[in-house]
């Protein structure tokens, strides 16, 4: 009986460690996602500021045309 209790306690401790590690990783991923969403918003604002008639580099014809 004592051996079974020790196994269950060991398993519970391992599960606690796994849950803590997953929680830490999830928190890091949430921070990364928040940063990426902020960067997307900034890029969207920059795109909105471009007027439709503005030439974007790379879309102009070369001078020899």
C-alpha cells in the first residue's frame, strides 16, 4: 500500500512540474503573440497612410522603358 501511495505522489509531483512548465511556455507565447499583434497594427497604420497614387518602390518602370 505504501509503495502505491509513493508512486501516486511521485506521479502527482511530475504532473505538477509538467503543468508549471506548460504554463510558463503558454505565458511566453502569449507575450510573443501580443507583440506580433502590435507590430501588425503598426504596419496596418503605415499602409493606411499611403495614398493610392503614391508609387511604392519597386513598382516603377525602369528609365529605359
